[in-house]
């Protein structure tokens, strides 16, 4: 039998429900806050175990608190995800059918692109040809805003990418649906959308931008870890989170 | 109706919705205009509210509500059909 | 009852667990918009051929909400069997770790519930709109945050059971009045509401004698 949850676990889980996703630093702060609020034993290095206790109870409900890396800043995040797809889960009321169709078309565009982004122009174009019900330009912009607000998409200068929360929840689905297009990162082996690619046509491996930064840090002659060819891209700096305290 | 209301007031402080609104406006961060606005009878006082005015009230009022958090997800909200078989180019 | 037991005997524990999980999922879906959940819908959409063991399933569902999520499934209408979810964990003031900002509609709802409560439990619609107008919320205009605010107040809040909005009989032209809905009764702490109102007025909450008495009175037996 899985151990029962204390109030501290329940408060942690409720905060995950409200936020959907939180970064590692916030998760650690939340862990401490929940334990202290309810007088539960707190050990700063036991966050993973704390979450495992919750996950054991969530599993029969097809829910899970998952750990993953952001393609953008390379930091660790925790997300509460749904794992079931049934007649019941499809009754979810957050988005209408045509809004979901727009989201899936956006996913298609993002996965098909070289750099893991889709321009708002391209997304607006496919809003015109939705099978369920067309969306007007203003409606489309409104839906895209909501998708960003709800943390399913990221937006930067009019370009949209899949959020960390989205990739963490849908990784399996993305691998299955786009098995011919999608590649995994040569370094961390997760789905790679926002990434750099080896230009050797017989190689063509992909590496996440933050993984590139870490892997090539301090190397003067960056070479592809698979084929040894010169790595022709700009090597970004390793992202440092603004010191949280 | 009316009698009951005045009875209620006799028992303690009266509650005046207009005064309540004025206090709320201050709490919301009303930017009162420099020049003294002449308070029109029953009208709103001058000035403008900041963008986050209602957010402020909500943040403070949130602890009065024992609202259950809701669960939101993307995976599972639509039929995850696999792609149609690729068209063969003859 | 033995009927339920007979039904259970015909199923494997795994089948009952799965049905329980589906009902939990269904209630979460319905709660996304804070609309109440009707037993008839649970049976129609999820329980289906398991309807003979419904009492056992809903008991287990209630246990899951309490032991896993810290929530409580409350039957607010025992005649029509309508449920809502409320939170069992205490809401900490300024819980900065609830990192998501609150929904601004909570502020609007707070103002209306406050007026109704402070005025003894029922107020004419006009008093609410007059007060909201001072707060730059006009029932006839589109609000930049709330949109169609008349619809939010008289339809959404009512459907969510935060408010009751009823016609006052024998009025010409038509007049309506607001009361607290069943969800507000279950979910809103009158003491904390009064504390906030006192803080706004820089006034001791106890100076509103009647309201303070009402807020601190032991709750009527909940309709479970
Ligand atoms: Zn990687
Ligand atoms: Zn290579």
C-alpha cells in the first residue's frame, strides 16, 4: 500500500494544480513552505521522495507530477500532467473543438520547422482552413493569447513554440504522432524542437540550445559529438537563473 | 423589507455601499486627479483605476474563498488520431 | 445495501477502481468552469452500466478527493443530487507561493457577496449595479477585464451557484434581487469577508453587530 498523504503533500499538489508548472527553485521553496505550514518533517534534499509519495496516489487517477528540462533556459521544471485520453478527458471544457484544432495545426507547423517555432502569420493562415469551424483573425489571436497565458505555447516576437509544460505532458504523443519528423537531442535524449543541428548531411543530429551551451562550454574547437565535424553554429552561454532568494 | 433594514442598522454600524465603494477605490489604487473633482451627487469620484485594480481586490479576497483548484491539461482533451497514411507518389 | 453488494460481487476490484477514477476525472472536468455536477450527468456520461453500484462509487470518489487532493465533494442539493467541490485546506492570507495570480472575477464576486451579506442577505439588483458603477463597472457597457459583466454576474456566477438572482414578485417594471447561492454558503468564510471589509473601512468588524453575529454563528447543518 502506498503511504497516505499528509496535508503538506496535498497543499503541494493543489499548488501544482493552480500553476500547472513550476521551476525547480520554486518547487524547493514550495516543498519547504508546505512542510512548515503543516508541521511536517522537512528535509531539503528529499523533494523527489516527497513528490514520489504524491505520485503513488495520483497514479490510479492517471495523473503525475513530472520532472523535465526547458528547451529555452535548460532549467529543470516540475509539471502536473494528465496521462489518460478517454471519452471523459475529452469532455474538457478549456478549449472549443476549433480552438483545439488550431492548437494541433500549430503543433504541426512547429514540429515541421527547423528551429521549433511557427510564425503568427503561418498560424493565422491555417486558421482559415479549419475543418471544425473557421476562426476569424481576431479570434485566432485571442486563442493564441490564451494558449500562451495557460502555458501551452510560448511566444517571442510573433513566433510561437511549444512550452515546457506542453512538451512534458505530450512528449509521448509527439514522439508517436511525428515519429518521422521529430528527433531527440543527442545529449539529453528528450524530444528536440528548439535546437541546433549538425550540418553534415549524413549525420544531422540535433542538440537543444541549452544542451549545446553546456556541452561546448569552454571548448575552442566545437565538433559534433556524433560525426566529429566542425559545429558551425554560435555557441550560446549557459543560462544562469537570476539569483533567487 | 424597509423596517427590517432599519432595525438592522439600529443594532450596530450601518453599512453604506457608497462608502464601501469609496474605500474599495482607495484599495484598488485609484489615481485621484490633482484638482479637486466636484463630487457629483451619487456619481463616482474622479480619477482613473490602474490596470491591476481588480487583480488587487482578487488577491486580497482570495483567502475568503475555500475554492478547489481546478485541473487543466492539453493531452487527452482531443482525439489523438495518428496521421493518415502517406500518399504514395507513383 | 445488499443490492450494491451484489453488484460489487460481479465486478473485479480493478473495474471498480477504474470507474472511480473516471468519475474523479469527470468531476474535475466539470469543475474547470466551477459549474455544479449533477448525479444524472455522472450516471449518464460515466457510470452507465455500473449504475447499480453508484452509492459505492461516489463514496470512493469522495474519499479520493479528501485523501489525495485535500478537497471535499459536497452535495448541495440532496433532492436533485447536485455536487460541488470545495477546498478542505485552509487558505493562507497572501499565500505568495500560490504563484499564479488570482482571477480578477474573484474581486468582482467579493464585492457583490459583501454587499448582499452586509445588507442582511438580500439586496435589490439596482443597489449592486449602483455600487459597481462607482467602481467603473457598468452593466450596460463592455468591461475591459470582465467583458459582458451583466452576463458574468447574472449568468456565470448564478450557474456556478455563487449567487441567486430572482425576480421580485409583483414589480412593474421587473425588478430582481440577489442572495448568496449555495456555493457561496459552502465556500466563503463570512468571518474573513468581514475582516477584509473592516480593514477597508478601518473599522472593527465587531462594530457591525448583526453581521458579526451571523458570521460567527455555528453553521447550519450542511446538506450532505
Ligand atoms: Zn537536450
Ligand atoms: Zn554530426
